[in-house]
């Protein structure tokens, strides 16, 4: 078993959840970063950047999976994640209970 299998699994869950919203070539590239090249962090960064640059909206559930994957790498509060939360998530970006 890979020593970082839990992180890899979280990244794959986040990627798979986003499959309906993202182009096939982006899915393939991010999948390769995560699973072929052991660059799961870079893969998630590419995914987030492309979602933001292409103005692809994702659901709250998809965002939560991306955030969990990034949290597993201590990147859950990175500028990328914060930007995606503020600009790329459909629905209310504030946490449950209000602002």
C-alpha cells in the first residue's frame, strides 16, 4: 500500500465527483497527476485552477470533497481553495449556521 494512500483516495474521490462538470482532457490530466506521477497535490491544484479559470461551477458536495483532499495535505486554507469557495461553488458559500 502506498504510504499516502488516504490522501490519494481523497483526491480521487474529489476528482470523480467533479467528473460531470469538467472536460474529459482535464479529468485525464488530473487523474494522471494523482495516480501515475504521485503528484496528487499538483493534480488538485491543476483541478482547482482550471475550475476557476474556466469559470466551472461545482456543487457544495464537490467543493467539500476538494477541500477534504486539500486538508489532508494541509492545504485546505490555501488561496486556491478560498478562491474556489468564494467564486466557484453554487449555492451559499457560508458555513452552516450563517456568517
